[in-house]
């Protein structure tokens, strides 16, 4: 990227996007990613020491992934080829291999998460031989989306959104070299803040604003432009699931403000159904027995939100979110099930139930299996029958363990009283046998 005056039109008078024209040419010109590119960091060492190893770079758009692949090829003094897994086919890769028959080359494989198996099978021998030094780039989490056969041959590095403060010098350098005026710090920061960590978006905004207003650009013009921009993410992308996870963890952590923020981000992406599913799940998994009323309230709010749809559903979901955040928390239902599941999950280790609990819907079941020959709880005092329900070898199991909230402590007293009453006869038998 040169600081000299430059044109955005090539020799054929085709307009070159500003972001491409200002693409960094050296490692020093790449902004952000200090956690990867500062001296001594692993990725920086790979490049500085020219270690020939394939990489997968993942993270949001406009954070420097493609640029790093190009800079890496320049640093290694190797040919550079680009391939898009979404739009190109194996013939293109074969052409690259034919062009570089006796030398290694850097292949930037964009959207590597869309790699098909035939292309993967084609690539593997060349990765093994070292002819292709792969730099895969993607916005998706490679652990989830990329085949292990490719992933295991690469080092993975996550790129983060670029901080607005790091975008500012890029915008100022561009305004000087391309548009021949000095962009004030506060204006550059406003544009950087609009870009959501994406340098390419920031440059596109600058290009549009200069085309509209020239070098007389001011705060009011930037603010007016920003109002009409909607920098939302793809609801199928990795970072969308990150926001869903952050929302869920914030509710579980009882942080109302954080949960409301993440809720707003998700709803602004238009994904109503995912939020509804998460809240319904959270109600039982994170609150549960600690506050049954809060659970019912949240589930009903979700039902109403589904019926009315966005944008009004946001109020109902905020109501549910606040209710769950402020409710006492308990995971005792899921934990109790997990304890029971340790005994119940082995199909070849099933424990024998008392005979009278067996199915009694057919004729002569009592005579045949003993099924149905049980005490009817509604004919017993307190509508509770003193009879064994657990298998003999599980008679001492206690799966339910409460959390230390007021409601569950009361429930636990009831649980203990019921258990003691139901198994009183078994306890007496046990004492008598001793």
C-alpha cells in the first residue's frame, strides 16, 4: 500500500474497489490481530521464520485473513494463487498445479468450509508433498465446519474484529493518498465505529461518503449516513451461534443487562425462532424447580412472541429474559435425571421392577405376571400407597438432590417425607431382618 497519490482506475479504466486498492503489501501494514502478529506470537513466528506449514484462518469478514495469505506468499517468495470453494471447480486447481509443476506455491482457499469431497481428495496429495502451501480462509468455525482430513494438516488461527482505533490510521492514510485531504481523528473514528470491526466496510463507507460530500465531510453527514446502515450478521454464520451462546450464558449467570443486549443483537438479525427455543430451554434447564412460576411465565411469553412475530415479539421476549435472569437458579432437574440415567441407560443392565408395576391392560395379567396387583394410591390415606416402586437393587438410590433455594428446600422436605412414608414397610422389614 503506497502513500503516494494513486488512482482507483486501472489501465482498462475499470474501477478498482478502494479496499482492494489499499490492501496491505507487508506484514507491518496489517492492522489489528496483535494477538497473532505481534513479535513472538505463533503466527508471526511462522511467517518470520518462513515455516512451510498450511494454515486455516477464521474470523469475521474484513479482518485481514486474505491479506495475510497474500503477504505470506510475498514473504516466502512463493507464487500466489486464489481459489474460491463456492464458485470454482477442480479444473482450476489442476491448472494451478500444472502452472507450478516443480515448485511450491501458496494457495489461498477462500470459503474453505464449503470445500467438496472431490476437491478435498484432489488437494490432499499436494498438501502431503508440499507443492501446495494452503492458507484456508473462512468466517465459520473450522472445528465445526471443516473436514478433519484437511483440518488435521493445518494450524488454526482465529482472527478478531479490528478495533476502531486500529481502523483510524487506515482511513487517514487512504484519505491522504487517494483523496488528497486530511481526515480528522474524530471523523475517522466515527467511520470506524460504523464498520463493526471490518476494515473493508470502513473503506467502503469512506469511499461512499467522499463520493457524496467530497473533502468537506463532517460529523452530521457521517451520522446521517450511519443511521441508514444495518450492519447485521448472517444468522447461519458462526458468530450468530456465539451470540446465542452469550445470551444463554448471560441468563444462566443472572446478568440481566448482558442478556438484553445479546437478545437485541439476535433479534435484529431476524432470528426469532432461535431465541424462543433458547428461552424455553433456559426456563427448565437454568431455573426449573427453583421458580415454577417464572418457568411458566417465560414459556407463555415465548408462545405469545411466536404468535405476534417481530417487531412486537421483542417486548415479550425481553419480559421472559428479565424474568429468568432475576429468578433463582436450579439445574437439579437435569442433574437428577443424569444420576438416574447412570442406572437406566444400559439396556442389558435393566433392573427388575416390582411385579405389580407391570402392564395390566390385558386379561389375566395379574395371574400371569402379577401386573396390576398393586395398591391404588387413591384408596390409601393421603393418596399415597406404602409400597415399593424402585427395583430391589436400587432401593437405596436417591436421585433427586435440591439446590439451595427456598422453594426447593421446601420441596425437598416434601420429597423426604414422601420417601420415608412410601418405604416405611420396607424400612421395617429391613430392621426386622437385622
